């Protein structure tokens, strides 16, 4: 069984530049152990050590730890990790009190005897024998596959549990804007990816800690691995592809989130310590609550009068800073609310002592309710027909169009809606909403037969869609 030590003599190679080192060692061997020691060779550098080892049969290589001239690292690298079967130890004799033995671990030299006995009575490679019997199953290809399969299954199970578990927790509040859709999609995708990556890492760590833990009595070193190019290329390439894919998806959702609607409702949002102000330039409204019609894009022009604030309505998902500094620093944010309801805008940038209280109501209402709100704010009638009559007067329409069928510069509005209109180019059209809008926005496009093309085109530029709708509502009543 003790193949190497059935022989009564231990063959030793000593590497040192100090003559005294050998003497010290020999007395150690003689004093403590009844073993015959044969110093096969005494060398002073790595090359001669290799040379000696090639020629002679050596059981144990002892390197002088305190020898500055010897390159310890080289020797260890050559004999330990270089795959040599020789047993190599380092011994320090510099100080009799603190003399040391180094064999992967530090031992006081007083334990040399015990160490030597253990080494002698175990086989040449005790650790190897142990590793062979214990680790055999790890080494074979099929058992390695088994570990991968088990760990892989655990990864899948944990990923699924995480995803299902997170479904129970409400990570995000209700999505109340069109912009929330692409953002939430991306968030879900990222969450799945993170759940998977988390499982991958944690499962492999825990699995290794449990299954490949050091068993009692196992003194063996782990297998020495010198890098694995395939693995390294793989774990660089796959994340690279994933990151590129994510940035592509990110850019796409950003474009979607910022897609402009030329008819967006304009609102100036002003942040100040510590409240919000909302201005609707089209209606001349100033408000301390943000009221938005559902399903219509609002473009917010954000600015601050003092420090940096940040406009954040979690239900809308998007967020944007408000900067002081005037015109140049105005930022925009597009929101298309989709869910009628009341929310809250809060400041998401620490802006002073009352930052936490910088909240204002955000109301998403139907278009009809929005019109009522605007009318209330501006003191205007809530009846579109009433408003239509007012606009017709204010914009001077009624100086050219009569309401009672009498003849002015332009055709009368009495019975206009739904009637057949003969045009100067010979066509006949029905006077529906589209025709009336066109007549106002672009008066030269269709001229009524028998009338001059004198209706001012500037009116069409000044009137908002809402006001034209009011005028149409008014014209509809003139039958
Ligand atoms: C300076 C006179 C003038 C003013 C002001 C004017 N229009 Fe006209 N409008 C006309 C004339 C002339 C026509 C017929 C020729 C044409 O079709 O351009 C007409 C045609 C129309 C038509 C098509 C009527 C039909 O019978 O087919 C509509 C609708 C209309 N105007 C709406 C308006 C509105 C709304 C305003 C006010 C915002 C307005 N107009 C202001 C002169 C005027
Ligand atoms: Cu703030």
C-alpha cells in the first residue's frame, strides 16, 4: 500500500543557498524521526533542481523559505501547478521559536513530526487517492451533465417562482397613459431577464456550495483551471447581444413615448418651492390642478422659477425635470392620458424643506367634462351653441353671413347644414361638418357659385378646432 515508503529511506532534494539549512534539516530529521534520510542533491536554483530531478529518484523537495536568492514563486509554480508529482514543501528555520513548515498551510515546525508521519503513512498522494474515490463521479462527463441538468432545472424553477411571485406584488401602479404601455412592456421584459439572471447566478453559487463542499478528510487541491476561451467568448458575446437588443428596444419605446401629436393640448407646467402651477395658454387659464382630457395628447412645457424640480405622476410612468433659467431651459413632456381618474403629481427631485409636500391633483376627465371645466374657469357658457353664436359675432362672421336668409356678402347660414351647395367649378356638395371646416380653414378651396372669393383666410388660422366645432353646433341649429 505505501508504495513509496516501503523503502526505509526517504530521498530528499534540498533547495537552498545556505549551508546551514541542510544541517538544520538533518538534525530535525534525526532528532525527531527514526527515518533514514538520503539527501539526493542540494541545489541553489530552479534549473539545477530540474536537472537533479530528472536524474535521481526524489520523494520530497524541501525549499528554504528564507533564501532570498531562490525564486520561491518559480519553484512552486514549476513543481506544484506545473503538474509535477513531487511533494514540495517550504521550510523556514530562520528563528527557532517561529520555525515554520509550509505545505499549502502554515504549520509550526514543532508539528513537523506529525506532518511527516501523516505524509509517510498515507500514500504518496493521499489527497489524490481521496479525490479519486470521492471526486470520481464529478469527473466523468455524464455526471457533469447530471449536475448541469439539475442546476438548470433549479434555475428554471426559481425564475418561474420569481416571476409568478412578482405578479402577486403590485410593482407598478395602474397604467393611465398611452406612454405607459411601451414602458411597462420594457419593464416586464427587463424583469424577466433579471429574474432569470438572478436565478442563474444564485442557483449555481448555492448548488456549488452545497454539492461541491469540502468533505471531511479531503485535503486535495481543486483542479487547476487555466482559463477557457470558449466559455469566455460565450459569456462576453451573449450579454453583448442581449444589451444591444435591449438598447434597440429601449430606443424604440423612447420614440414611441415621445411621438408627437400636432394637435396636442399645450400646458405650461411651472414648478416652484413648493407647489405647482398649470397654465393653459389657449384658454388663458391658470390653475393649481392639472386637468387633462382623456385620450388626447397633452404637451407639457416644464420650467421652474427657483431650483430643479421633477414632474412625476407614477400612473403616467414618464418623468421629467423642471429647470430654472428661462426660455432656453424649458423641457417638454408628452402625455396621453387613457384612464379617467384622479392622480397626483409629486416632485421627484429633492428641492428643499417642503419637497415631500409638493403635490398637486391631476384629474383625467372626459372631453365633455374638460370643456365644462374650461368654461367654468373662463366664465364661458357651457353650451357649445351659445359659444358658437358668440364666436361668430366676435370673429366677424356675421357681418358677411346672415342668420335669417337675407342676402349679405356671403351666403346665409339659414338652412346651410346638410343642404346641397352648388360650387363655382360646377360640383355639388353636401354641407356637412367636413365641408364647413374646409370652408373656414381654407376658404379658397371651394367657392360657392355666385359669390366672390373674399372670405378672409386668416380667420381659419386663428380659430381653434374647439371653436370651429362650437360654430358648427351653432350653424346646425339654423334650420
Ligand atoms: C368678408 C366676408 C366674410 C367673412 C368675414 C366670413 N365669410 Fe364665410 N364666406 C364669405 C363668402 C363671400 C363666402 C362664399 C365664397 C366661398 O365659398 O369662399 C363664404 C363662405 C363660407 C362658408 C361656406 C358657406 C356655403 O354656403 O357653402 C362657410 C361655412 C363660411 N363662409 C363660414 C364663415 C365663418 C365661420 C366665418 C367667421 C369665422 C366667416 N365665414 C367669415 C365671406 C365671409
Ligand atoms: Cu420640487
